[in-house]
C-alpha cells in the first residue's frame, strides 16, 4: 500500500465511522468515542502524507 493509498484508506475509515454514528449512540454517550476515532483516522492520514513530504 502506497502512502497515498494508506492516507485515503484512513480518510475512508473516518467517513465510514461518521456515517454510522446514530442518534442512539448519542443517547448512550458513545458519540464522543466515534468522533474521537474519526479524528484519529484523519490525523493519521495527515501524518502519512507529512512523512512522505519529509522524506522526499
């Protein structure tokens, strides 16, 4: 998997998590966990691309 593919995969994971967040999860207090996971995936996507720039 290339860095660009890895970054895209991370973004896809974040989007899938955000799309699957349901109102029930908000009621159960799980919404912050879902958002935190999506944020983590997005930050990993940025880090992958930053590492590529630094090594180029």
